[in-house]
C-alpha cells in the first residue's frame, strides 16, 4: 500500500510543519521508521505533520522505501529531504 499525502505535495509545506522526526520528538529512532511502515501497511493513519515527516524523499507518498531510508539514517547512511534530518 502507498499512502498518498495530498497536503504534503509541496516540500516547503513539509519543511514548515516538520519537527524533525516522524513522531515529532526530535530524535530519529527505529520507532520513526516503524511508524512510517505502519502508515504504509495501513495500521495507522498519519496526520499532516506525520505524513510530511514520514515522506522521506518528498515525493508526496509514504512507501516502504521512505521507512527504509529513515531506518538507514540510524547507521549514518543516506538521509531525507529537509525535515527528517
């Protein structure tokens, strides 16, 4: 499943809403990657801020790839657009 986030199409909007992490606590953890994956599989529905922060690549959708990218930040690999780093 791909979660579309129409309110998140503009990257500048996401940057304005961002609290740096999916859950907004300012610390990137495996929990942030897990939250993003829960959105993808339909266990949870993100609000606008969570959707923007979970959309790691900024393409307007939340996918397993976004979740993986967030997880890889923990290992110093890769990163996201403004907002999650």
